C-alpha cells in the first residue's frame, strides 16, 4: 500500500514510509480526563505524498528520527482538521526496517514538501 491510497476511515494493513520529522511530544488530556503523550511524526513514501502519523502513549516515537524507514502494520486512517492522519490503534505497531532505497531519500522528499 502507498500513502496515496490511504483514505480516512479505512484500515492500513501494511505501509512502508520514511520519517521526515518528529515533533516534540506533548501531553494531552483525553476526553475521558486521562493524560497521555502524543508524538506526531511526518512521514512520506514518495514525493508529494506526506501524512502525519500520530503516536499515542508515553515514550511512543522516542526511537524515531528523520531519515529512518519504518513499516506500519495494522494502522488506521482518520480525518483530522481536514487532513488524513495515520494512527496505530490498539493492535497496530511500527518497526524500523533496513533502508533498501525503495523509498526516495529524505533530501528528495523534504525538497518536495518545502516547495509546496
């Protein structure tokens, strides 16, 4: 699956992306009043195809940095403020995988993002 195929409301069975940036984590109070941590990760898999991966929970995403390639398994897509975002949900996870160069280098992906 490619990011261009991801639609809000649908499951994302497997997706391989490159991390473009990781925002500083912030503490969020849920609707139920519980505090948790949210880390937003900008990812891409080809020029022009970027999305935010929302990682919920203390420590989630602390191992990620720009340039890494990750595989997302059992995620889901939703719309938030007019844009599609990815999340892992309860059974989803991500893992860093070796960079086999099947995804454009970060310099090409970032150049496209900053040009828009």
